[in-house]
């Protein structure tokens, strides 16, 4: 550092600070995210200042109000035209407010609301010492099996911190698909990943497995984040900017020099290609695409089931939103390079997920592999690189997230002495014992399988149609074959539930509170409505399908 | 009456409401159910009459009312509307359906009095009315198809109404299956229409008879295909050869059902379909020829079957088949015959319904005996039934001055007017049919109402009597029957229908009223007959007299044996419905069994082999891939690293290539 600079630090006369422009923040357009972030902080304060007994209700209240308010803000923005005519970039180029962003934010908020209900469920576990408890550990910090854990259970503690954690994760997810520069993207990635790592470790039962899952998720997630970050650095080296729009222009060749200091590296295609591949890899990790999927079954199985449902739905929505924006806004000029690679990823993802799912014996692992296969189907829509591709992916994500949360909510109901009975053999004959629960689960499975009159069919039809029109017909063929393979194991579960003899010592179906009932009910309703009358929502996704640049 | 078209939906709504109320209302409605059904049927008739008056008040060219209710399936490039079209053709049907339908509702009150499921019966009857009205009022083929299936359903439910009898259940199933073949024809026709014209609404596709719609531009091959598929549909619904085999068995249903559905209305839906689609058939002469052949063959086939049956209802069923054959023949003649096909349809609706109700009345008084060989001399015991049945008899054989005379004579004339060799052949068939009709109807008349009283000194309900109706179990089984006249609720409809049988034909024909009424819809041409009208009428009279004379010689002069003689080969074949079931069994059932057996073999060896092999290999692959998931985070990280390396390498490679 030169002496003059040091000098200037000690004086105020040389350059008046007022010359630095204050950043212009469009608070209104950012309000959905800001509301959630604010509520998360309020949640932390609730943990600090509200007596333990009232915390649950206070937290639930804060979360519900925040999610509702944020959703209302999204709807207001969309109604105000920010999804179409007034779409633009806010917060000094950091956040895009456009159709896809608002559509995905709305989806994430609704899915989170439904997920929140399953978080707050306190009727499934038997009361311990007169206290109603939820699916989360009594005291996260106590070692499993230790005296302090027993003491915490006996005292009836519950981990109400899950609510602010959930809200922080939601805030990150809201930013993720809207991020318009690479740094914001990375910050958002971490903001939603870190709370999820924590939440995964908080299961009340099978705590060791839960903690193992969390550690795996954290290690592999950090690994993937490192790739992403390194990719960001390479792209900055290539383009001299982290802004999506600027990078895209450099890729197109519209701009040749951004930063004279980077003249050596700028325009070096190797940096571009490697950087792009690494960023995309980080996102593929989050969506659970093969070969970056291996965390999925372990984490889905180990995490508390409400967290699994929330994570499977909302993370996928956010990550696919970010992937779409990267591929459609930053890298459209590179289309001919990334499309063949993504083809291959989509194919191995669809086939891999469907094939490995066949031999699964645990319902949560089965659903994990099913989510991998679905990631492949959605990738087929992403690859279309047409407006129809965007809207079909948006529709698919909305449809898929509600089916997923609903299905995992049903899983929380089927219990035996050890908590949730997730081994498939225990589900035999469930249809005789609890016809309603089995029927609801069958609806979700049929939706996963893509049977007509469920949302799964409408979604699959939309992405495959977009893919076929986008010139990816072979991909559609593979997709249909994978769907056929996948249908086998979905239907197998239905057969198991309805056509097998119930086991004598089989699980019981717990009667949930209205919270879980609402979550499941919303799941079924959305599944059927989007299946029977998808047109309105397809139109909505169509209107929302244009990215701002 | 400016908005008369708004009434059209009410025509259907009234019986539909009745069906809904009666079928869901439960036992509470048992006491009043039959009246609810009858009143709603009559209400529909009143709406029909109001609309008829409205139409009469308009000029001929303005007599088409359209009511658009809602768009049923709105998809880009595919639109199905729920729209009704009331023109002279559908108006004729509406009056026939609701008029005869109301009378038969009334008749059923007495006939079904002792059936504990009477409420349900009336629910089905109302359902039938609603579906049949939908069929004739629809403004596009898809909506027509809904009605078409609806009447099929009602027919199925009513044939099998006494489902505890295996024969009734089988007959219902048979009717349903045979009709499916025809329905497939209709659905294929609709699909062909949609791919050819892009729509299946009557207006755009058919146009009017002066100015054809889209059909004008289509190739003759396509139109012939559509027309033949429509004919297949008509054959199924109207029991025409080769899909005729179900109608005889359908007589297992209660007699009012036979009168309404299997004589007067539903079975004529095929004729409606052909006449409605006139503009398609007009442009497909080959298909028209097939229609006439089907009509001519069926009219002889049905008549021959009718000659041999001893079961009164089955004899009448053969006659129905034969009379519809006449209508189909006329419809196949094109503009020469359309009007007369419909006219015969209406007059037939009167006299055949009357005959069936008469048969029901006879059965009602005879402990549900249906074998005519155990009737005889009943005219003394059932005077009203005798007179009304007799008038129906005179009408159907074409006795001068009665309804059948006018309508059938016109069809025979039209057949000759077709011209050429075809005209001669078809005309000869129609004449021959007239002679046979006279024969078998005289036979029915003589065996039932004249001759010695063969029912005396022997109990009826012998084991071989197939159609014993439990409704009248109160008469006491195995006792000598005490023939008696039926109650008023049954005789009044018979009297009304007898009036129709006598006067309808004359009323329609004087001053060509019916021709002028219907001509704007169907068009009409005279054709050039090689014979004068008087010659044809004369020839018909001669045929009629020959038929009656032979019947008199066989059944009037000589006593009728109680046990049927063995008979000639033709008689025995005709008793077995001219071997139609045997034919179906050998060709379709056996053939189908062979086909399925060979398919099952292929399925077991080849398909299952491939399927199981695939499943096994996928399963094996799954098991092996699963081992990759070993639970170690380090392995997962290696997999991710490898994946990232491949991703980067592949991206770079793409650029290099």
C-alpha cells in the first residue's frame, strides 16, 4: 500500500465520501425475500426471549404470517406486471424480478407453507412425559443415547429452532432462482444449504442415522459448493464480470473488454467452458442428477421425514430455477456446447434413478430414487431451450413439489413402535387397514408414475412435448422407457398395499392433527386439479416463461 | 313464442330429472314413483307439442331451431358443443318418442303393478326417454353418440330388468355385446369425419339438402367409408343383418319395454342416423346400394323368422326386424325414399307398439303364457284387446285405408322407382315381404284370437315357456288360465294407439302433408318408376291376399296342434332364427376362441419371454448399480469428482469437435 493511500485513510478532506452513490434498492420488488428473512430473524429473537412453553406457538405464528405475507407480495408483484411487462433487474443488478423468478418463488412459498405444516405436526409421536412432541430431536446438541438426551426428553424439550431454520432456507431458495449475478447465486446457495444441513441432523428417532446423513450432506454439499465457487472464479476470469447479462454479452461477442486488468484471460474459451461446466455441476448436485446424486438416498432416508419432503420439493424448485437461468440467460450462446453434455446427464439420470429404484426396500429411499428419475425428466424439458421448455419445467416443478410433500407426509403417518415404519414389507396390506391413507398414497404414486388425470401426467406430457419440439426426440424415447420402468415400482407399492395380506404385527396409521391433514389434502387437491384441468396453470406458466436479461 | 328454442332442453330435462329422482330417491318414492315417471314423460310430450305448434307457425325454411347450451370440450382444433337442433325431422321423432313413450308409461302402471321394483323400472324408462331425445336432438355426431350409448344402456338395463332369470341376463348381455360392434362403427365414422372435415357438427358437415356442407368437397372413397361405418352402427341399433341376432332375445324384457324400445323408438335410431346423414349417403352411391341390400335382406329375413315363431313376442320381434328392413331399404334409395322411410317409421311406431301392448295384454290375461299354440278363441274374453290388436294387424299388413297401407305402399313404389335391374329386384323383394307379412300376421291373429280354446284343460307355464314374467305371479301358477280383459290403464293406451294405427297413414298422405313437412330437411325426388302407382298398389293387394289366404288355409281351416309339428327344414331353421346364433357361434365365437388361444400362446412364449427377460435384466442391473451406493461419503465424493471431470472434459470435447 502506498503512503498516499494510507494518508487518505487518515484524512477526510481529500475525497468527499458523498461521491459514492448509495446503492439503489427496490425494496418493494424484493419484499418476498425480505419478509422471509425478517421473519427468520424474528424467529431467532423468539428463541432468545420467549418462554419455552410459548415458543412453539409463537414460532408457528411468525412462520405462517411470514409465508402468507411473502406469497401475497409475490402475487401482488405478478399482478402489477412484474412477471411480464415490468420485468426487470433490481438491487443493482443482483436480483432479477421476472416471470420465472416470481412463478418459482410462489411455488416455493406454497410448498414451504405445506412443508411447514408437516414440521409443526405434534400428534404423531406419543406424548413423552405429558408433552406433545414433533419429529425433531428434543435437544440437538445432546449426544444420542447420553444422559443429557434422556434429561432433555424427560423435560419435554422440543427444537423450535427448526422454524427460523426453515425460514432462512426458504429465503435462500427465494433468491436462488432470481439471482442475477454469480456471487448472489453463491450466497443464496449457502444461505439455503446450511440450514438444511442442520435440519437433516435433527431427527427425534434414529438420531445416529440422521446425524450421519447430515454430515454426508454437509461434506458433499461443501465439495459441490467448492466446484461452483471455482467455476465462478473461472467465469470471472473469462468475462471480467459476475453479472449474468455481461457474461452473456461477452459470450456472444457483443462486448470484448470489460476490465483492462483481465486482458490476459478475457475471452479465453477454456476458462469459459470449464467454469460453466463447474457451475452447472454444482447445480446438478443440488437437483440430484446422476452422477452427482449419491447423497440423495442416504440423506432422504436419514433426515426427519418432514425435512425430506420439504427439501425434496423446495430445493428442487430453487435449483432448477437457477439452472434454467444460468443456461438460458448466461449461456445461451454456448448452447451447442452444453446441450449434448446435458443430454447425456439427462439420460443417465432418468435411467439410473428408475433402474436403481426397482430394488429398493425402504419407502424413503424409493422416493429418493424416484426424485432422481424425476430430475432427469425435468432436465429433458430444460434441454429444449425453447420458451415452451421453460414453461413446461415451471409447471412440472409446481406439480411435482406438492406430490412430493404429500407423499412424504403420508410416510410420517405409518408408524410402529420404532417410529416411522419405512420398510416396504411393513406396508403390505395397508389398504385393508387404512383404505383412505393407502388410497391417498396411491394417488401420489400414480402422479409420480404420470398416469393421466394426475398432475404427473400433465407435467410429463408438457416436458416431453417441449423436448420433442426442441429437437430432442431420442431423449423423449428414453424418458418414456424410464417412465415405464418407474411405473413398475410405483405400481408395485400400490399392489403391495392393496393386494397383499396385512402382517399381524404391522404398523399402525397415526391420526394426524389438522396440520398434516391439510398438507396431504392440499397435495391431493393440487395433484388432481393440475391433472384434470391443467390448462389454466399451463397458461400461467406460459406467461411466466420469459427471462429478463 | 319468440324464444321457443329455450324449451328444447326442457324436453330432455324432464325425463332426466325423473330418472335421477327415481333412481336415487330410494324406497320413499315407491308409492308415487310410477306417477312421477309418467307425469314427467307427459310433461316432455307437452313441451314437444308446444314446440310443434311453434314450428307450424313458421315458414318451412325457418323451422330449424338451434339451442346452444355450453361448449363441452373446448380444445384448440377440437370443439364439441352441447347444442340441440330441432327441425322437422327431429320434431317428428320427439312427438313419436314422447307420445308413444307417455302412453307406454301409463300402460306400465298397470302392467308392472305387482313388481316390487316398479319405481326402478320407471326410472329406467325415463332414462331411456332422455337418452333417446338427446339422440334425435343433438346437433353434432359426438352428442348424438352420447344419446346413442345412453339408449343402449337403458335398453341393456331394461332387457335384463328381471335379472334373476338367467335368460334375461344373458339376453341383456347379448344385446349389449352385439350393439358394441355397431357402436364401434359409429365411433370410427365420427373419427373419420373429424380427420376429414375437422368437425362433426351437423351444420358445417352436412349443410342442407340444397347446399351440401363440407361433404361436397370430400372424396367419394372417404364418404363411402364414413357411410358404411354409419350403416354398421345403424345395423347394430336397428337389428339389421348381420347384427340382427339380439332383437329376438331382447323380448326377455317386460312387454312395455319391447313395445317402446324394441319396436317403436330405439330400434329405429339406425333409420334416423341414415336419414340425418342423407347428404353423406347421397354422395356415396356404393354405400347406398349396400344400405338397400341390407334393408331388403333383413325385411325377408325378419319376415321368415316371424312365420315360424310360436312365441307371440318373438313373432312380433321378427316382424319388427322386417318392418325396419323396409325403412332401411327406403332410406337407402336416397331422396326418393327418405320421407317414406320416416313416414313408415312413425306409422309403424303406432301399430307395432299397439300390437306389443296387445300381446302384453293377452299375456297378462293368460298367466304370462307366450306360446300361441296354447291360446285360441280369445276374442270373446278380451274384446278390447281383440279389436285394438286387430286394427294393428290390419294396419301392418297394409289393409287399404289404414296406416300401413299408405306408408308401405309408398316404399314399394319407391323401390321400383329406383330404376334399372336394382329397382326390379328391390321392388320384388318388397312385394314378397308384403306377402309374407300378411301370412305371419294372419297366423298370429288366427292362433291367438280364433279357433278352439286350446288353453282349456291344461295348465300353462309349462317348463318350456321361456318368458314367464313374474309380474303376474299372483294369478297362481299351474292353474288353468282365466282369460280376462286388462285394466283401464292398459286398455286406454291400446285404444289411443289403435286410433293412430288406423288414421295416421291417411292423415299423413292426404295432400302429401308429411312429404311437405319433411321435404325441407331431407329433400325429395319422384324417381321414374317403370310401373304406375296403381299397378304397384294392385300388385301389393294381390300379394296381401295370397299371404292371408295361405295363412287361412293352414291355421284357420284346420285346428292348430298344441305341440308344434316338426316342420320342414326351412321352418326348423326359421325357428332357430335362421341359424343366426349358430352362424355367430361358429364364425365369431369359435373363431374368436381360436384367435385368443393362439394369441395367448404367442403371449406366453414370446411376449412374456421378452418381458420377463427384460424385467430380469433390469432387475439385475438395478442390483448391481445399487452396490455403488455403499454408504461411504468418500466414494460419493469420488463419484462426484469423476462426474465433474467427465462433464468438463465432455464440454471441452464438444468444442474441439
